[in-house]
C-alpha cells in the first residue's frame, strides 16, 4: 500500500512539473501543435517514470562475522499489537468511492453519445461521417463523426463550424480528450489533473481555430460564429464540441502574432527538471557487503549479544533495540530510510552502529523485495573491551558457523582464516579480513580445535575433514599437501599424529591460492600447520 501512495505522489509531482512549465512558459505561445504533444507527453511521463529506477551498487565494509550460532542466540523482543486506527483502509475506501463515481459518469457520457449517433442518417464524405441532427446541441466531432444541427446556422456559419470540426477529426483530437479524461478519473483527488485537462482541451481548440481560420476567407465571420455558438450550452462531454469556455481567449489567440522560433527553448526547460527528479527519487542504492571474518580466541570473550532484525520487525522493535543497545552496552544505533511493502515487510532500511571509534553500516533497498535478516552483534571481552558490528544471516557467509553460544568460551580455541585476502590487524586479538564473495578463489575455511575431546574439524569449500582420536572421517584429506612449520611433509603424512594441544594455528589454502604458492602438487589443497615452539 505504501508503494501505491509513493507512486501517486511521484506521478502527481510530475504532472505539476509539466503543468507549471506549460502555464508559465508556453500557454501564451502560438506553438499549438507542439504544446499538444508537450501536454500529452507530460501525462505519459508522469504515469511511466515513477516505475523506472536506476540501480546503483555501493560496496561497504561489513562488520566482522562473529563465529557464533546466529540462529539460536537471538534476543527476542516481544512485539506489541498496535491499536492505532488503520488510516490506509479509510483513504483507500474514499479513493475507491470517488473513482467509482467518475467511472459511472464516464459510462453515462458514452451512453449519451451513443444515443445521439445511433440510428441517425450518416453522410459519408472522404474520411468524415456527417450527421445532421434535430437535437439542440452544440456541434461536435468524435473520431470521424461530425454532428451538427444545420437548422440553427446560416450556410456561412455552418461552413465555419464544419471546417473547425474537420480539424478535430483529422488530427484525432478525440484521443487527447479520452486520455485526459482517463487521467482525471484515476487522479480525481488531485486538483492539478483538472487544470491539466482544461489546458489540453483549450489547446485543442486553439489548434482547430488556427487551422480552420487559415482555410476561411473571412476571419471576422469565423469569430462571430464563435460568439454565436456560446448560446448553446448542451454538449456531449467526451467529444470535441465547438463550444468551449474562454471564448475571449480563443479570439485573442486567433489574432495574436506567431511566436518566434527562438522561443522554442522553453520546451527544453523540462529536461533538467526531469533529470533532477530521477537523481533525487529514482536512484536505488543497493549496498553490498564485503564480508569480514573474525580470528578470535573464545576464552577472551565474556559475552556475545545479538539483536536480530527481520523483514517483519516493527518500528517499535527498532526503537527498543536502540534503547537496549544504549542502556546495556552504550552502543549507538540509528535506523533510517525505512520503507515497507503492502505486506508491511521492510523493503528498505539503513542501519548505523557505532561505539567509540568503531562504525558499521548496512544499507538494504530493493523496490518491493523484503530485506534479508541480519543482527546487531555486541561482543564483550573479559577485559571489558566491546566490539559492536552488523552480522548478516546468510547461508553463503564466508565463515561457517561452528561454535554454539551455549558452550563455555574457554572450552575451545577458534581460528578462522580466509585466503587471498587483504588483512587489517586490530587490537584485542581480532583480525578483520576483507573478502569478496563473488571471487571463486576466496573459499571459506574453518578450523575448530577442541582441547577437551581432542577433535579437529576442518571445513574448506565443499570438503569437510573431521578427525576424532586419530580417526579420519573423510578420505579426501589424504591428498592434501601438508606443511608443518614451513617444511613439506611426505605424501601420506598423517597430520593427526600432531596433538591438538601442540598446534598454534592452522591455515588451509585451496584453488589458485595453493597452486600459486606450492605448484601443481597442491592442486588438491594445502594445510599449513604451525606448532607451538
């Protein structure tokens, strides 16, 4: 529903833009045909342009991915039901009533037109169909039909009228009338559309007057005919009828000198205005995160708190997250650019998290598509140091989730290494590693060493090697090249012979990263083990 309201606002704004350009710059010019296409273009642009968007991708640095179980350790914030009155349905109901009324009015006008034309004698002349009726109505044209009452006019007046209506019929002005009528029904609540419709109708009369006057010898007689027709107030609404209001203005335009061609620059004023509209409202920024991994020793972590944000998170929940982060951790949290779709799901959200000199940002926007779940992560070390960041809930995250929060932090030592990356070392044993998930060479690797049960789990790409008490569960590891303290081990070397308690770090290389460093013998991957000295 919000998307519909946004569309209406944008479309109405574009109509206002074109109408103002016409009213202040073009309505006094004699470029009647150019004005016709300018006004029609305004309606078409205002209907289509709000649907067109330009997507701009922006890469941002994600906060380090904390090696914890994201799914099972979320601080759930209770959602309170809102008792506020739903204004959306009221506004939609009022719009529907107005739309229905004007639609019924259009149907009545078509019925009235059919009543006038149906069953009448038609005289075919070239591309025109003339109907001489006995009804006391103003002359009008509807596509190729030209309807008039010859008994009400002299032959010269009738000639003026027919020449006028021929212009309407020949240039298909009925299409302009129907298009403007359709827009006035759809945007009936917008006062601009009624002024816009009036401008279109008036300009069509300027065109017909100008073209008919060129073919007639007596221009004054034509103007007198205009004055005489004003006595006929009965007309069919959806037609080009000879009588129009503002007869004085029509006569003024008939006698006005032709505008100079150099004044045509006024049409181009609309171009920078449209460009500004696109840049301000039609550019969607899609932020992509370069995932960062965490190299952390869990026995230095006191606690990990995660505040989950989902597509159905309400504004009230966002407010409570902000309050909790501030009161419990002194972490600043700001949520902006909030947009929702018809199902009240978040489709756009910008989140900024900051703590002292640490800053993280996440931007998600994509039309009507709901955002992906993510969380605000606050890691508190035993020394009181706090790390705050943003963690995406993505199955394709660069780091596999291997450590559950319900384990005691000092039970295991966790080290995560991503190869072919640029590494920035920060304090408190945290290493932020930039990776690009679109690069095939960057394959996630996780090494978990549990000192209690002496179990090592190595995950790299799609291959998992688990060794428990010296027993291999995946034979693929036997083809890996093993490097211990910088020395290449012989083929078939069993790295399980190294006690887990003697291992300082493990690094796994795969793909081009392995072959570039060790040659073809490392095509199946390399395990680099550094033992404690």
